[in-house]
């Protein structure tokens, strides 16, 4: 059985980015040959900022890169931490739903809803599981349980609280998980954890609306998260389970 390592995953993500470049170049050439409308605007039906409707092949490709790194990480660290593996599994499931959704010209409503649900779970429960797994690996069970409890409590009450409160609470839970991973990695001198948390913070800064350097921000968002997943996978691999020795009498 082939075992993927971090270098191979980085190469895979880079290949997907090159595919995006090729698709972007192809779209530019197509747009160049279109006739302008009477108001001087192109007839291209390009999706406006923040709008992700219909087939979006570049988004499907970037989501595929995120899905591969997430599901691979879930498999690789399963023997080290089941909690961390579950976190990556949720993130990978959300990305996989995104691949199918954005590969369809007219995705069914239930698929769009499923993608939205798992994306929300990935940002709350998924990230909290990763933070919880990192603390648990060091025997910090109280903080580990706090991260897990916060995400589960929010999930339990999400349907009975106002949407505005839900949005703020979910951002607080996911933000706390990422900042916690960053600070803990600094104190424990874990470079992989630092890089992984930094990539997640950077993805939040980039967002999913608009364009950056010719790419859709949502594509950058996915690729940055994919690299962050590789780093967090290595961060969780770095630690071996704690072994307690009984003193000799």
C-alpha cells in the first residue's frame, strides 16, 4: 500500500495549482474573443465576488486538493490520535462535497445544503478536534476537553440560536482553536504546528470573495488550507503517546 508523505502531498497541491493557472489562461483567451455588449461590458457570465453558483471547475480542483490532504492526514494519524483523525475526516468530507458541488453545472439543493453543513462542522468541530488532539498528546486534558466541549455545545444549540449569534459563536470557537494551536506550538517549539496554524490564519485573511493575483480567493483559500493540513498532520505525528512508568520499589 502506498503511503503518502508530506513532500508528495505538496507536489500534488502544486500540480492542482498549475491546473488552475492553465484553466485561468484558457478563460482569458475565451473572454478575449467575445463580443462586447452595448454598455461596453463583456458578455462573459463570470461569477461576481462571493457568488459560487453553477459549475466552478477551478474551485472543484482546489477543493479536491484540500480533500486529498485532509483524508490522507486522517488515515496517516489514525494510529496516533483518533480525535485528530476525526477532525481531518470532517474537513475532508466538507471538501469532497465541494468537489462534487462545483463540478456540477446545476448542483441539487440537498448537495449545496450538505456542503454548507459540513463546511460549518469543519470550521467548528473539525478544528476543535485538531486542537484538542494536540493538547491531549501532551497530557493537557483540561484544555483538550474545553475545546471539544465548546464545539459540541455550539453544535447542539445551533438550531435554536439566532443566525447572528451562531455566526459570531462559530467564529469564536474556530478562532480559539487556531490561536490555541499557534500559541501551544510556540511554547512547545513545534514548527509544524506553527506553520499549520499560520496557514489557517492566512486562509481566513484571504477569505473566499473576490480575486487575488488572478486567482479566485476561494481557490487560494483551499490551497492554503491544504498546505496547512500537511503541516498540522506532521505536528500531530511529532508526538508519541505518553508512557507512564511505575517507580521501582
